């Protein structure tokens, strides 16, 4: 009876386990291909983008597509009927529980590739930054999904640079790739790829692909490259669609490449002529399949299905895709008989067509360092000052005293970054006010922390312990290089986001990044004596505030 009792307990426990964790064979990367880990069969994505549109959302609202079991169970049969083995999700809420959806997807043999950003927390191409707030968001998504065996990987950005004048933003995305990969390794998670999803812009696409896969230290490079391609509009062909040229471009690429979105909708219902090409012999030598854009019908008119009163109706795009997908059977190679030969690309030359230096990359976010610095200041911005007013304050101080701003500068084209350029805007502003203040002769200091009532003296805490060693690396003027691992809000090294969202501004808001540049000089007279300068600032702020 005792034995029976134990057996029952074991059976019950294993049932519990299988309910909690439905396992699939993880996908692994070798060279420029994906494989099932256990049997080495090559993996080709038959993907569908699965999220109600977030692309137009400018606030923080989005619907986590993996948090509602009833919706997942409603939709998974429709995905399965298309032979879907991968979904792409664009924004999940790391504070929610994803067990049910992830396990149902695993049971259906469906893997997940997830973007790390959120509508209000992403790298902004016009005002790029890689900072504490974004780092915390990214690693919290990693923590939320890393344990599921059907998590295939992450995108550190989607269509960030999309023109020559936004190529400098790619430096920040590459820093995000670097730090997210380092985080995954530091947590001891199984190997999970971090990639990027690019738009298809003829001006920059070759440089883009090269930039993200050009460092000899591959810890800095993407693990896979996703291409959002809409260039095949039926009727079309392998050659006229541009697919042939793209395939040639990627023949020598050293990591997997796939379509992270596809499906031109110039004519509906879409007939999906590209599916045969994508999974045919010409392309499968180079590409690992792709992800159809997208499951849900919205005003965009890219949907495979429409949802009314929680009921799914398939559209013409769906039935045609189903027919096209039924016929594909790409034959790949087995991992054991595959010896990768491709190597990393050469980094693009910085010139009028490419504005991001490949080295050095922007510094790693480190919230602990930023708080240490902020606590150490004697002169800082008053908490009553609205963030909207920061821009003018940066302009004035940096215009008058460029040295005060060296520690927060960020020029992706020259690759020059202050050690505090990843801090939030309050911390950065405090830093420059204090730099300015501290540079004044003691006789004048009393009046140098005024800024017309926007700045205030406070008691500075002398850095000790970890603070003192981090700040020593950063240097007094913030021009040093900090080699310590990134940290998030809790201050402990490489802890997870634990769902706590950094308060206040987002990457998209007007922080220091948009306004700080030494070119932005408004009070440009370096000849002014210190007290005259303070007077000018005071006058100006009296008008402003
Ligand atoms: C390898 O494993 C995958 C997933 O378990 C399976 O779909 C595939 O058919 C297997 N390959 C072979 C050759 O059995
Ligand atoms: C790039 O150019 C576009 C179009 O001319 C413009 O709208 C955008 O603001 C520019 N971006 C930057 C960062 O200068
Ligand atoms: C992931 O698994 C580890 C080990 O089983 C566990 O300690 C951790 O809490 C899990 N994390 C999540 C987010 O489920
Ligand atoms: C998003 O914005 C674009 C451009 O303004 C518009 O064409 C499109 O219909 C919008 N999509 C949604 C889902 O609102
Ligand atoms: C696509 O769908 C339309 C309407 O549902 C149908 O008339 C057409 O034959 C389909 N084409 C293909 C290639 O499946
Ligand atoms: C970056 O530095 C270069 C070289 O000094 C300069 O030409 C460029 O204007 C700077 N860019 C910004 C945004 O400050
Ligand atoms: C990136 O380039 C844009 C356009 O030239 C410029 O306004 C911006 O300051 C640059 N940003 C960085 C961080 O280099
Ligand atoms: C920046 O961080 C400091 C703490 O170091 C906090 O007091 C401040 O509110 C934050 N500012 C923004 C804009 O998030």
C-alpha cells in the first residue's frame, strides 16, 4: 500500500508538472540556420504575427497577446490549421502570467519570438537612447519568457533606423542587443537568441545588415536577422520581387535570416505566391522561413481573420494562405552534417550614408551607478521643475560650459558617449548642474546653483563601497568607461525587472537626448564672466519659468 501511495504521488506530481510545463524541443542556432536541438532537423519558421496592432499606439496601452488563456485557446486551432510553428508577438506585459498561453502553444508545436519593447518603451529613431528604463523593460520581458521551452528568441528592436538620417539610432539598438545577450548569459538561461527586425529600405539595408553582424566579438552581434519585406505583390516572381537579390545579399551572412514580416496586400485577398518561393530550394539555402503579417484584421487590412463578438471568421487571405502553406516542405540539412563557413561582415564605413560607429557602442545602462551619482551631487534640479523645462536648462548649461556636459554627451557617429548618457533625464540634468556649480571658484559658488530657482543645493552623500568604485570608473567628469555589469532598479547586479516599471518618462519623451548637443548653443558667449553668465541664465529663466 505504501508503494502504491508513492506511485500515486509520483503520478500526480508528474501530471502537475506536465500541466505546468509543456515541453517542446528547444530551437538552437548553429551558423546561419536554426535546428531542433535533439534531432538536429533544420527548423524553418512557418510564422504568423500575432498581436492586435500596436504600431499606431503612442501611449502605454496594448493588449498582451499571451496573457488570456481563453483568447489563446480560441485562436490556436486557426493557427494550427495554417501549419503555423511560430508566432511573433510585439509587446507582452511582463507582470502578467503567460503559463497557459505558452503551454497551449507548446502543445500545438508553436514557438514564440517576442519583441522586447513596448509602445511607450522603445528605441526612438529620432531621439535614440539605450537607458536604464529601456534596459529594465527588456530584461523583464526576457525573465517573463525565458523559462518556456517554446520561446525561440527576442527582437531588440523593430524598424528603428529607416532612413540615412536615422542610421545613428542603430548604435543604441546594437548596445541593447549586447546587453540583453549578456543578461541572458548572466542569468544562466538556456541559449536564447536576440535579433533585430529591419524594414526594407534600399538606401540602408546592406549597411544595416552588416552593422549588426560585423563585430569580431560576436557577443556584440545579433543572433539572427529578421527582415520585414513587402516587396512581393502578386503577381510577381522570385526575380522581380527582389527576393533573388536579397537572397544573394544574405548568402554569406553568418547568422540565421528570415522574414520577420511579409505579405504585400496591394491586392486582396492575397494569393501568397511568395510562399512557394520562400520555402523553395532557391531560398531555403539562405532563409529560415518567415512570419506572415498578421493574424488580426484591423484598418491596416493585413488580417487573416476578423474577430466579432469573440468569434473568429477566416478571411480570403486565410484560406489562400492555408492552401499555399499546405504544399510547402522545405528540405534542410541536419545539424550534424552542417559545418558553417560564413563569417562576420565588415563594419560599414561611417560616411554620409551611414552614421553609426561600430565601436565603441553606447554604454550599458546601470541604474546603480546613476543613483550613486545622483546622491553624490551638491547642486541638483529641484523636484518641482517639470520635465518639459529640462530641455532649455540643458541648452543653457551645455551651451555655456560644454565641459559640464561631457559626461552625458552621446554622439553615435563619432562613438563618443559620456558614462552617464544612459541615466534618466533628471539624473543627467542634476549631473550637469553640479558640474557647472563645482567648476566655479568657491567665492562665486554660492550663486552658481540658482538657475532662477530651478536648482537647489542639497547635502551630498560621499560615495562609498560599490558607489565609489563605479563612480571612479565613470570619472569626475563622466568621461571614463564603466566596465561593471548593468544593473536595474533594485541596485543588485543583473537582477530581473520583477515587473516594476520605471516611473516617469519613457524613451520616447523629451529627455536630454533630444536637446543636448553642443551645437544647440543659445547662450553662446563663452567670453562671459561667470557672474555675468549666471545673471544671463537667471534672466532667461525668469522669462521661462
Ligand atoms: C525532429 O524533431 C521535430 C520536433 O520534435 C520533429 O518535428 C521532426 O520531425 C523531427 N525530425 C525527424 C527527422 O524526425
Ligand atoms: C529625418 O528626415 C525625415 C524626413 O526628412 C524627418 O522627418 C526626420 O525628422 C529626420 N530625422 C532626424 C533624426 O533628423
Ligand atoms: C524559471 O525557472 C527557475 C528554475 O526552475 C525558477 O526559479 C524561476 O522562478 C522561473 N522563472 C519564471 C519567471 O517562471
Ligand atoms: C496606422 O496609421 C497609418 C498612417 O497614419 C494608417 O494608414 C493606418 O490605417 C493606421 N492603422 C491603424 C490600425 O489604426
Ligand atoms: C484566393 O481567394 C480567392 C477568394 O477567396 C479565390 O477566388 C482565389 O482562387 C484564391 N486564390 C488562390 C491562389 O488560392
Ligand atoms: C557628432 O560629432 C561630429 C564630429 O565632431 C559632428 O560633425 C556631428 O555634428 C556630431 N553630431 C551631433 C548630433 O552632435
Ligand atoms: C542622430 O542623427 C540625428 C540627425 O542627424 C541628430 O539630430 C541626432 O542628434 C543624432 N543622435 C545621436 C545620438 O548621434
Ligand atoms: C530619475 O531617477 C531618479 C532617481 O535616481 C528619480 O528621482 C527621478 O524621478 C527619475 N526621473 C525620471 C524623469 O524618471
